[in-house]
């Protein structure tokens, strides 16, 4: 039997060409962890710089471990593909290039003289001597007979290193507790074979209102062999880092090092380490991490992709499963919103402006067991800090606009997730939509403006009176008005779910305020001033412009069509957008736009555009992501689009159909049901859908629903080389 036939019969449970009859069994013809290439997105080049790092950690792990080729900043990551030296292995909590790290710790093996400075301790390396996987990292550093071999694997809060030293030189491991200018702490205990300490650094501490005097990233480092230990520097100085050295006997050729981390205490770091790495069995720990990744990657099986496309697909899924980052430490967590330790579960690094679009929706399919805890974490942040956060890092940072936690809450409620307080959820989203932030009348809320209160919906005080955020009072006002309209739609859905009908109707009306920015003379969205006049058309945007944001009406494409003059007019504007090269896939506001052709009776154009974006914006190389992945959003777009659908309005529970890249796929649900995608005659040239069925019944609308997926249905396409009229007769609500 061919590999294709085995996949169809065993994994999907039906013969080739059948339309239904899906089995819940899981076939593992290959190890999907082997298909992940973590170096994708780590360097610039022909396509772009995805700003990712090859971190070793479990899905949603609290601490990621990565080779430090440069010292991180904001902007700036710890690893960049074009660098040619390594100065340590960092336990990082950095989520994106634009976000700083916090509470990190660095480990570096050394031979010869002791070196603590960043440049002096760095050792050269070649990518030929490097292996990067989700469960393992290996590299040879140094040259000739002085080379050091380093390996690492990890658990959620800890890591295990294996260092092999050259013969004839001193062997030591440096532990950097904190950088120059940071008042970290470190201590040694030779009897226990342990170095412990803390790092209070938060790179983004100036971007939010909370000082967090108790915040610290704690660590415990233990060694497999006895060592002489000493802290450095001998005399504390503001221009020196803080740390310690462990020096081993001359006959020691290999040392294993295990590191536990915590945001609660040194004692908790030691407990995390005891639970996760009780011994020195490197291969067992690696196998445990490997199995954790395999279980998650196995949630989606695909067939029909080229070798390169399979690497892109599963690397994208790996990227998407890294965030948000868990903060839970075996029943407790540190909250950066009240600077206290609490019982329970928590998450951070949500990047809500980015991930509400598709990343969170993907997690509802492949990690449903975590959704309730993630939403509850946002609500705990609200209770402890006063608001749900935009992008916790790990506290308020005032990064980006809008209150898109509203979308995550609405999506979770709409899809029936439990594990959080719905009444509290309504209270939190209602505050987002009705209470202006402190200082709203005096702040212009520029991105990354230091020393400001929490932004929430900047300019809301004006919007409550005018129906829009004025450009001459608030930065990024046009984008804010449009994003707030979508968030109001989400707040309306939460209101309806908790039985607040009057509030539902009120926020539904408010969600139409995007209309106030439509300039009928130009047929573009445009910022307005306080007096109602039109502002400069290039003013008021967030990481985009008038071409991108004119289509930023995720919740009411019918209303947008009406403003444009009907669906033919909207289709014509979409043509101009793409043909004029205004699509900016490297940034998130454009991600839904190719799918809008589905709403206006021209789904074959969605199929064309989506296939082209997948072909040109993603590749199996270090420069294989055209834009900041931002906690998995760029990657989630590819996963959905390769499967053949995408959540234009994620909180609605509907997915618009594009052009599947796969010939077969199965998405395994938590209860064992399988949602299957079948695309007969699918090739690079056969990108157009000729017909579609759902469980054997003709499907005329270019959309499927979350309920269809949960019910374990089969979406069956027949593909062809020419555009067809499939889906063209469907009329979206409100479209004319």
C-alpha cells in the first residue's frame, strides 16, 4: 500500500476519494518533532526576519533556553543567525524582538582563564557544528583543541546541560546572575554543590505604571561533579556583571549542569528543579521533552505537502505552541500585577493585539485544555492590577492599542470553554469599553511612552462623546477607533452570553462606530480631528496605513461593503489593494484581507491570493518568515491557511475558506474526534476549489464553523487549475 493510501485509510479512516467516515485512531508513520526547524525566522534575508529564537522548552514553558549570540535588548534578541560567537546559554523569558527580557540567567562553560565580560568570554562557532530542535540543542564552540561541546535539554522551569571540555586546560562554568548596572544577587554553597541567586531586571519596567519592588527571577544551579566556587566581581562595581564561577579538577572532561528557575523564590526554584530533573539522566529528560512536543504536534497530521512545506508547517505549529508563557509553579504563581504570590495558575506574554487574530483561535483547537486557564489568568490580572493587560511582560507595558483581551474572552465564551468566572469576565470587558484610562485627557498615548498609567483604550474619553478617537488628541487614533469597534462587538457577545440584553444591543450599536472614519470622497478610512474635520490621511495608523486599515472591519464586512457601494465595489478595492502591492503580510493587520473576497462573491481570488502569500512569504530557511512572529501569530496564519481556512472574525467561531495546501489533514480534538480536510487533485497549479462538501452534503458557503470541527466532520474539496464559480452564490450577512 502506498504512503498516501496508508495515510488516508489509517489516519483519516476512509478510502481515497471518500467523503466521510473518520476514525479517531492516531497513526504515527513519522516523528513530527523531526520536521521542526527552529532556526526558521532567526535571521534576515530574501524573505525577511521573523525575529524568532531556537528555544528549547516544552509547549508554553515558563523559561526558554537558547544560545546567546548577543545580549538581548528591546529591540534585540539573544540569538541571531548571522552572529558567529556564543557568550552563554540564557534562560530567557523574552517573547519578541520588541519586548525586553526579564528575570533571565546565563550559563557559560569556559576553559583557560576565568572571563566574565560579555565579549571576552564569547567563543566562535559555526552553524555546521550546531543542531537545533524543540527538545535539544547542541553546538561546538571554540577552535581546534580548545573547543567545548555543549548540549542542552529542558523542562518547563529548568534545564540540563552537558559540557565536554578540551584536555589540558582549566574547566569552569560561569553563572551570570545579572548584567552591569543591575543589582542582582548570587551566593555559593560548595558543600551542596550549588550556586543560587536572582535577577530583578525587567527591560520594559518603564513602559507600565507598576514598580514591582519584589520582582525577581530566581535560579539554582547544581553540578554533577564537585567544584571550587567563588562569586564575582571581588569588588562590586556598576559597570560589572554579577555572578559566580564553578571550577573543576584538571582531570574533569565532562560536567553536567542543571538549572532551576522561579519567579517565587530560590527555594521554589530548587523545588521546581527537584520535581523536573531529580537526577542526571540527560537522555530521559530529552525524551520526556520530545514526547511533550510530539503529543502536541500530533494534534494535526497533514499529507500532500512538499518536504519544505512540511518543515514550514510544523515549525509554525512549534512557534504557535510556545505562547502564552505559563507562570504557574506547581500550584502557585507570582503576579506582576500586585507583586504577590498566589495559589493557582497563570500565563503571561499574550501579545493580544497580535494573537487575537489567529494564534488564540489555533490554540482553541490544539491546546483546548489550557484555554480556561489562559482566560482566567487575564481575569486574575484584572483583579490584581485593575485591567486586563495588552501585552504583559510580565506586567503592564502599554504596547500596542486596543483591549483585545476582550476578543480572547469572547472567543472562549462563544466556543463554550469553562474554567473561568463569566461574571468576572463581563465585569472586565465592560470596564475596558466604558472606563477611560487615568490621564486620558492629558496623555496622547504614544507607543512605548515611558512613565504613563495603564493605557487600556487610549482616547476612550473622547470616543464616548464623539464615536471616534480624535487624531489631534491621541496617537494612532484611526487604528484605535477601528480596533475599538471590533472589541465593542466582542464585548456585546460577552454581554449576550451573561444575559445582559440591553448591554448587548448598546455595544452592538457602538461596534458600528467604524463608519465615522469612512470618507465617502476617497472611499478610505481616515482619522478625524476633535472638531470633526478630516486629519491627514497618513495620520493615526498603527503599523499600517489607509490601504490596510480600510479593511479592518472584521466583525461587519457587510457594513463595509455597503460603505464602499456594494460587493462589486469592495471587490474592486481589494483588487487595487493587491495589484498595487499594498498588502503588507509582514504585519498582522493585513492577515485577514485576502479572505475578504469570500464575502463578495469572488472566493477564487481568495484562493489565488492565499496560495501566493504562502509561497512567497514563508520558506524553510533562516529568513523564512516575512515579519515579526509576535508570539506565534505569523505562524498561526500559515497553519490555518495550509489547512484551507482562517478566522477572519475569530470571536465569531466561523472560519473562511481559502485554498488548502494539504491534500489530506486531520485535526484531532481533545475528545478523540477528528476534523478532516480532503483536497482531491491538489497541486501547486490546482489551487482553485471546483466543489466542496461537508460530511457528503454540498457546501455552498465558503466557510466552516468551530462546531463543525468539534463534531468531527469531513471537509472535502475537489481542486482544479482554473477559477470556478464555487462559493460565488453565497451572500454574506449584510452584503449587497
